[in-house]
C-alpha cells in the first residue's frame, strides 16, 4: 500500500520533544510491527474512522515537527498529530517537588503524554501483556498482527496496520494460543471488539468516566484500563494498580525501599496528585531500579499442536 503524494503539515511547539519516549508506550513493548520510533523520528500505522493511515513525524528543527501521512485516513491523523505527540501540554511547575524528582524530570525531558483517540488499538497490546512478560506479549502481538492484519499505507518496509475490531472478530479462538497469547486474553479482545464503538467513546470522557467505561468490559481491570489511560489517552494522573513490579520500582526510586505494595506506592505518589502517572512514566523512563533478585523467567513455549492448528487457519 503506497501513496506517492502524502499529506503534510508542519507542527510548531515549545520545549523539548522525545518522539520515542512519547510514542513507544502506545505499542507493544518490543519489536512492534506497527510502530518504529527513535528520539527524533517515528512512524506509526493506525486505523482511523476514515480508513487506514500511516503517520511519519520527524524533528525538523528545535520547536518544529515535520509530519506526513499516507492512506485514506491521512487527513484524520494529521489533524490529531499534535495530540499524538502531546505538543499542547501545559508546562509543569516543579519548584515544590523534591530535588530527586526534579532531576528525574530533567532526565525525561521531551517525554510527553500521547493522546491518540484510538482506544481499541491501544488496548490490544496492553491486554496481551496481562499476566505475562513483556517479551511474551510482544511475541504474541507481532505474530497476530503479521498473520491477521495487512501492510500499512506509505513507503515503509514491513510496517503493518494494528489489529482493528473487524480483524480481531475474524481471528479464530484457537489462533490466540497458537500465536502465543493466553486464551483469556483472546476472549477479552473479542469482548472489546464486539463493542468497539463503546470502547472508543472513552477517548472523549474524563478520567473517572473513562476508567468506568473500560473496566465495564469482562477481562479489563484497573491495571489494563489505567495502563491505556496513561500510555495513549493522555491522563497524567492515571496510576496502574496490580502491576507485578511497578510498586517496588516506584518505592525504590522515591524512598529507597526494596519492596512495596500498591498502597505504599500511592502513598509515595500522593504529593504529585494530578501528575502521578507522569511521575511513574518518568521513573520508568530513567529512574533508578532495584536490583533483580532472581533470573528472568523463561518465555513460555508455544504448544506445537497449537502451532500446527495455525497452519490451517487464514
């Protein structure tokens, strides 16, 4: 899918911008076939209400992003590119915060909160992260995309469109474990796909209403909802709860504690209310991490019988 005449726009803004740190969280943890991003250059494929689109953004000069878009949804995504990049975020007054947090903010300079307005496709890789490692989730996401989606518009090699509701509904249930996903993850994605219009409505809601809407769907808990809200819906105060390691990482950085639960994490984040999720993003981007106490868990092997089933599917 190519287009020799992309739509183009020039986006002016103030302050630093790190494209990779801003856009990377909207996709899979590793090796996302729908997104390629560096500190100064990024390409993202998406499914808009007007059809597929590819957005390419590049830091042309300080304070200026050159944006191009291909596909039927090019105008739609260009009109929302400022939100995708968090270019209109108000400045944050850090003067009342501890020096360690101000230093953290300086290290994360340019990290902004994306607001993509594509809630369903944002939820897909996050659902696949439930109960598994980031590596396993990324493996499942990439396999599902390459098997059941299609190439994105534009001139970029091996760039794929995210899985939309129609694509998820067309995936046989057996294909989820065959691609490395958990069966319950597949069931959750099918629930979201069946009522995708209700999922997308969360993009225009306030934080409390968006969380209620997303957690209404079976299989979507607070961790999944708030992860989506923080990673691609622009909610600066959203703190994912129930994460395997997040509370310990936050407590280690803010208080030097080697272990913590969600209650302790929220206690430590309380001084930053209104920006608690942003502080979490800063910590994950460049904060100190506790020493790993054991070896990384090995990736689960995919059942050979399940892989054999995949050969007979679409």
